[in-house]
């Protein structure tokens, strides 16, 4: 049985209060972004990937399940939403519901197949399933192959919110991100989340206490995939396209990178990591393929010097100081 550390103990009321204060501060800062002159497309894209990284972190950081195929939820939901909005002419909110529901169904199917294995075998199965979907979408007529689905109309959400206006679209994405983040936060600090953490620490002990660990892990996998799909549906209206890039295994690698750089198993780490990686891609684009090399160097540096990630190291420092 592994010993509990300060990183694995249940959150105290004071810690939860501090996290809520940080959440409110984050929400306020993000809310005033349009008034600061910061390029909104960059922040919207970062918010979508931040929610995706948070969903991935729920699975690995609190459930101990390393998925190498989380891009399949992002890309699949994007394709479903894009096709529904462009070809069927549904409203944006219905398109998001279709994409998110599709990701949830995909989570049930792939989770049922993969959750029976543990460790590297689980990771390899998720990677194989993700690549299988990649080749299906490459050949499927409704995805338009390598061209993807382009020129997706943004339309009006609830017949009122005109998503073609950048400010309105920004606040819709922000509300979606905050709602998804709060859902993850509530899950982590619920009895379900505590059982999930105990499974991560010592699954055999959890089984001996009478918990059906496979069911808990499957529920966590489905929830993580559903939220990742929700992020993919939001991203469609930001980028106005759905492409194979979002389904490829390299996207899953970027999700892992975002989570590790920010802080695995922390609440706000994936958000920070996502903003760092997206900022690098945005502002270092002039270096071409060297961006990947720079990302690799930063990743190695973080692993060697900040083993808990940026947010994890900051949190660990303050806990030691108290």
C-alpha cells in the first residue's frame, strides 16, 4: 500500500476555498480579455485546448489512466458538430449537443474495450482505437478526407447570440470553458472523485474495500471523453473547420505535453500548460518546424527541473512554506 502524501490527501476546506478564489480570479481575468486588446482568436483557441487538457487530466491525474488517444474525442465531436451545422443546417447549440453526445457514445464504446487492460496496455489500446478512427475519417465521405470540413457557418446561438461577432463568440467559449472546468472541479472533490484517487493510489486496496473499480474507471473515461468532445465542438466555431489534424496521434501527444508542463494532477495546471503551448505555436510560428524542437526542449527542461509541472511546483512550495 502506498503512503499518502501532501499531493494525494483529500482537499481540505481551506484548500478548496483557495482554489475557488483562484478560479474567480481566473474567470475575472479571462472576462476582461476583450477590453485589453489581446488577440481573441488566440485566447479562444487556448481555452478550448485548456478544457481538453483538464478533461485529460481528470483521467490520468486523478484516475491514473494514461490515454494516448484522447484526440479521437476532440476530432470526432468536431466532425459531428461541423457536419450537423453545415449540412443539416442545425443551430450552433444543437450542433454542440450532437458533437458532445457523439463523443459520449464514443467514450462508452472505446472505454468498454480499453478499460479492461491496465498500464501500458490500456494506453496502447486507446492509441490504436484513435488511429483506427483517424483512417476511418480519412476515407469517410462526410469528412471530405484530407480537405476536412471547411467554411462552417457560425450562425446564431439560441436565435440571439451572433457567433460571427468575435466578442460574442469569445464569451460563449469562455462560458463553455468555465462550465466544463467547474464540472471537473466538482467531480474531483466529490465522493466519486475521492474513490477515483484511491484507485489511482492503490487499486487492490480499493477492490478490497468493496469498490467496483472497473465501473469507476469507465465512468471517469466516459466523462473525460465527453468533456473533451465538448471542447472539440466549441473549437469548430472558433476555427470554422474540422480536419484530420484534430484526430491524429500527434494531437494526443500535445495534450499530454500541456498537462505535464502545467502540472499533472493539479486543478489549474492543464490550463496554464495549454496557454503556454498554444502561445508557443502562435508566436513562434515564424520558426517553422523548429517550434517542435523548442517544445521538446521545454518539455525536457520541465521534466528535469519541474517534475510536478509549473503549477505543481508552485503549490508544493507554498505547502512547505505554511
